[in-house]
């Protein structure tokens, strides 16, 4: 039985490459505090996490750089496995 592919070197390399880009969260557009690392990153909702444009449960490729996106841990969790992010509602014009 194979181990968790997220613990392998190719996945960790992809995470490192995505983190090095320093991009804002692709879901909310706010900056990601990339200085949050180590054990505290697993609990901090604003920490960097690797998200996938096409969720893995919907057939997305875990190791495809074209499918990788930078996101806040909280934004990634709220998005779940939906294919698109929720668009902000437009305000009414009076």
C-alpha cells in the first residue's frame, strides 16, 4: 500500500516552489504572511497552504504546477472541493 503522496518529495518541492513565488491568496486576493512556518502554520488560518484549481476529489492532479495555487489555510478550508470560488456580490446602484 502506498503512503500519503502529500508526504513525498515531489509534493514538498511543489509547495516550496509555490511559496517562493510570494503570491497573494488566489481566493480572497489578500497577501499571505509567508513568514508563518513550522508547527504554528498548521493552526493559523492565514498561513500559506497549497490549493488546487481543480480539486483532487474532482480529478485534479496533485503534482501539476498548473493546478497549484497559493491560498490562506482558512480560505482553502472554506472553499472545500468546489470548482470555483464564490464571487463577491455587487453592490446595488441607487
